[in-house]
């Protein structure tokens, strides 16, 4: 029985992993696309002259939108009832910084955390407890608990990687954007119009953040509040410093062009220093692949012929 259990568990694990990947990929699809899809179907029914049947439109949606999302959200909302508000606030902040607040809500993250913990911990327990090698029960429980904790924190690690990737892209685009802002302001444009030129020229995370700031200003929010919210959503120290300098120049009446010019120079200096820092880290990072991969291969290639000749010589016969 045990010899058939492991392949079955492996197949179940592969199927569940594929399902998780499909759910995550589906969750990363923009919410606006789903709304636009529903609107397009309503328009098709209206143009065809048929009577609009909401049940038919609902059934025409993908299985993901009809079953998977509502089930995951309901389970996540149930878990959110027993989760402290500080943890939910931390997840919401991470979602804002990762750029996925309209795609994934905190309840879905909680669902993925508990699901991954149960899956990884349960899979390890079943494989080790019912497998051909009989492990002690205490060791099986400890390994299951450790893998369950790793699975529980895996969605948080995924969010952290998305945040670092977004911050890296914003940090990379910030000096060039400041140069363009400086040129536009020195040419006589206002700061809002200069941000509009940045959004038109590039399609980066920073330009999308500027575009959201402009939309919030058009809706009536003060510029300094919109800029502060942008800096908080991204969570990058360089951008926070830039926003603080712009707000201070607006409050004190300092020339904005001069402030932007100074900020652009500082960003270029920081970018050069960061590149030098990464260059100095490269030799240290190269030690691991050299010690584990390159050096053993060189030793095998260089020493193996000499070792074979030594074995075949008279001196090698003394040790037989």
C-alpha cells in the first residue's frame, strides 16, 4: 500500500500546485479587465436585441470568476474575523506598496497563507508518516510544523519580492524623471503639467504613480496630500525625500526649478554610489559559485589524470 501512496500524493501535490499558480495568475489580472468584459457582454446583448438575462451573463463568465474568487474571498473573510487589525493593516499596506490593491484584497492573502500552511504541512506529514521509511512521530510533527510555517509565510515573501521589484524600478526611473521635470519647469510649465509630460513619455511604475497623483488632484485633493500618499504607497526613501523637498519649496516659496535641479543631482550621485556598491559586492557573490562549482570541477580535471597514473604505478601497488 505504501508503494502506491507516494505517487498518488505526488500527483495530488502537482495538481494542487498548478491550481495555486492558476489562482495567483488569475488574481494578478487587472480588475478593470473583468469589469470591461462584463460591460462588453452587456453591450453585445443590447446590440443583438435579445432580452438581457443576468443569469446567462453570469454563467458566461469564466469558472475562476464564478467559483474560485468568491470561495477564496469567503474563506479569507472568515479567517479575517480571527485576525488582529494590525495584521490586516500590515497586509493592506504591503498590497499598496506592491501595486496590487485593486487586484488582491487582504482576505485573499489570508486564505493563501492558511491554505499554503495546511497544504505543505499536511503533505509532509502524509509522506513521512505513511511512506516506506517509518520516521518517529515527534520528528514528523516537527518537520510538518516547520514546513507549515514556511508555507504560511510564503505569500508574505511573495508580496515582499513584488514590493522590492517595484521599488527598484521606481528608483531606477527617478533620476531621469527628475531631469525631465526640471526641464519642463524651467521651460515655464507648472509642476502638474510637468508630471503629465512624465506620464506621457514613459510607462513605468513611477509614471503610473504620477498619473494617479494627477487624477487625485483633479478630484479635489491637495497636491501635497496626493504627493505624500504617493510616497507612502511606494515606500521608497528617495521618493519620500523628493516629495518632502517639493512640499517644502511650495510652502516656503522657494524656486521649484532650483529644488528639482538639486534633487536630480542628488539622485544621480546616489545612483552612481549604488552602482559602485553593487560592483564591490560582485566579487563576494562570485565566491559561492566558484567554491561550489568551478573549483571542484578544476580539481577533478587536474587531479584525476595524476591520480590514475599514481594508482597504476608501482607506488600505487603498495596500497593494494
